[in-house]
């Protein structure tokens, strides 16, 4: 290994790996280090379109932004997108190659490892430092053979590792020590220190535990990150744990309901709404009731036909019809847009069993899933008020029909989406549409919010990145981190 590389692994999923990698990326970038993020293997349904026209995990796109870089497929060479409980679409270097079950992918890992190392070496040739994010935990015994996501990668490129654990979950010392016990001697030696995440309270009360941990393991605690109140960092995959609003709604807030589909994808589309002070967002999970709302949004889905059938099982198709009869607004994004039509055809069985499903019949159109995915970053303008909009497309469906004669927006490559004749329903293939300030304001106004306040989502991102970088400087051992990366402290 010649290019300084530091890997962050976690004792569990959601231990803080993405947060720490993002923090380190911005901390290094502020020191004028030409740094890149890297995640060898990511399993997530939140994704983004890279500058080279491929698909990468959303977390790596965010980390690239923290580095002042454009996301590239080499930053996440293997992306796994589950489309059932046992199967997933495998994406290599930004493009889908196959759908596999877990056993098939296990056998495929040798091929995937070649792709991982190719990407890593290309990054190493173009950047001064690389910060790597692991996946899950390195102590998953059943996944250790041919590992490319954690220690298997670290050993292949001979890089040091930081192990992070979340104290907010409880059992933080057991997590750290237990992880060390379950890995090999060479892997244990590769771990150069610990970071404890999400601590709140008096740090002096934690100090005896930190002293014990260092004495017992012989490894240093590199720092304790605080619990970040109000911090927004786009989720790698999971929905908000309580399905509830993340905003501080005013009394006259716009009420938005989003069905939490089993294979919901790119739910980060709704983060700008969750953070908007005039919007109340609620994800409705299994067994929930779609109540009174100003706007219902059908989100993206990795298995549109299966998720539509599930939505019907919940009785939510009837609730949507009732919502429209009372004048409520309805929006569909990507897979949710496809659900609004008359039929969805999957002749190749790309998302499950081959066949066709009846849509909700709310827009005069139908969709056929094709093998070649549409992947592109786009910009354009809303039809309703000519507001500027940017976003990205990730979909296999090709939609046609009379409804498209009333497009929702005109993009650089042509018209997109549809608006119903009565103006109550809007559909689009565009992800990230609420991140554009003027377009978000216009869409909230369409949905019924009077005097919608503009919100600069990009500025919120920048504030988050800088807050995390400040925390690295304040709470972590800068000298040791700099040494691991071959930098001057």
C-alpha cells in the first residue's frame, strides 16, 4: 500500500461508520488533502448516480460531497440492492450484472473482489488519501470466507483499521472486546484504536471504562464522539427508526404521508421535507392507517409489483382513492410513479416472477421493465411555474401513454412525468427533486402550503459536514489519526 489508506469498521450495523468516514473526509479536505471515500461492498436501496453514469450507494455520494468531489463508481464498486428476502440485484462498477441469492453471491465474491481491488488501485493512483468504510461487522463468522467488505479488504491492501462502537445502544465495551475476540490474530493487530460514538453526559464518568479498555486490549481509545442533537446525515439504507416526523411542524404545517413499502428505495428523497419547518412527514408502516393528509407520496421501490400488491393488502389503495375524493394531492416518484398507471409489466422477471400487474389506474399510462437501467443526472424546469430543478434517474421501467402528454417537468433530455387533468396527481421519475430550493417551494405550494418558505438543502449539508469535521478536531486524537494517514499533525 503506497497511498495512505485508513479503514473504519464497526462492531455492528449503524455503529457510526458512515458518520465517521464522512467526518474524516471533510476534516482531511479542509486541510487541502485530496481525499476520496471508498466502500468496497455496500448493501443498500438508497443509491445515487455517479459522475461517470453508474450507480453507487447514497452514503458514498454524500461522502464524496464531503470531500468536495463528485461521486464515482470506483468509490463503491460493489452495490447490492435486495429485491426480495432471499435475492438481490448485484451492481458492479455502477451497472447491474445479475440477480443472485446469498449463496450464489458468496460464490461470486472472487469476481467481486477483483472489481473491488481494481477500483481501489485506480483511486490510489489519483488521490492523496483514501478513507474506507466497512460493512456491518468484521465479526460475522458466517461471512468471513472470501470477505471483501471488512478485514478481507484491509488485509488485501494492508491498511490500518479503526473500530467504532455506538454507546447509545448499550454494551459498548462488550461490543468492542467481543469483536476483537472473534477475529484472527493478524486482523486484531490491524486494529489501531477505538472510537466510541454517541456519548452524552459527563465524560469523566466514562473514563474508568476507557482506561480499562486500553489496558485490557492494549489498544488506544482514539476519542469519544458526542451525541449530535439535530444532526442530519442521509441514511445509508434504513428508514427513521420510529417512522415519525423529523421536523418541528408548525400548527399550520403541510401534512405529508409516505407508505413505508417493504422494498422502499431512495427514501432520502424526503429528507428535505422532513427537515422543513413547515412540513410534517409521517412514514406509515405495516398495519398503519393512512389518515388525513394534504399530500400522499408513493416512493421508489426495488420491487414495484410486489410492493403494490402489499400496498393493496394494507387497504391503502382505498385510502388513496378517498384522499383524492376529498381533494388531497398525490405524488408518485419512480416506482411510485409507475404504480399510478394502468399496468406494470415485467416480462423478464427483473424484480421477481415474470408477469404483469394491474396498477392503481389513476393515470392513463403503463410501464414495461427492461433490462437496461436508465442512470443519469439531469436538470430542467417544472412545468407548473418554470422553477429550476435538478435530480437523478435510476429506473428500469419505460412508461408510455396519454398521461405523458401533460408532463410534470421539462428536463435537459426531454419531458418527464405527468400531471393529471384535475391537477391532483403528479408523477415523475426524478429522484432528489426536493433538494432544489425553488422546485421544492413550488411543489409544496402545489400540495397546499400557503407562503412556503424556501430552504437551502445544500447549505444544510455543508453545515453538517463542517460540524462533523469540527468534532474530529475537538474529540479525536489528531496526532494518532495523522500518523495513521502519514500526515503531519
